[in-house]
């Protein structure tokens, strides 16, 4: 798959339960204040390490603030060879409103 798909939080949650990886591309401070439980923080500094350890066949969900920036990041990751890439519609803000019990706080999780 060389393209990504946009998905709503409900579909992303279903994929998570099936083992999809979630990456959060927001700034480190926003991530630390709250992120999707189990999501990895991904930025220019952590991208190479993430890619080196990633399973390119595992579904990948990209989240940002509102679902806009994640589309560019998802397109990039799809171009890098990830088989199944999704951009979370509504981003973290809609996720938090939809699944308030699926929020974690703290420093960056790593793969």
C-alpha cells in the first residue's frame, strides 16, 4: 500500500485491539500531558529509531492534534514502505472526546 487511509476513532480503536501501532506526532509537551494509551511519540529525532525497529507489515495509525498534520506524516510513512497506514480523523482531540478512558500521560513511550 503506497497510500494511507483516514479513519475515525472507532475504527482506530478496533485496529488497536487487533495489534495496530499508534504513533503521535504532536510536540513532546502535548504528548506528555495526554496521549492515546500505548502510542509512541514520533518526531524527527525518534523517526530513524522507530523505523529501524518497526514491523512494516503491522497496521500503523498516525495521530496529531485534529487530524490534519497526521495526513502528511501518514503519506510519508506509507511511502517508506509501511503496508497499512491510517491517519486518525479528528486527531487526539476527537479521540479524547470519544475514548476518555484510553488516555495516558507521561513521557515518550518507545517501541
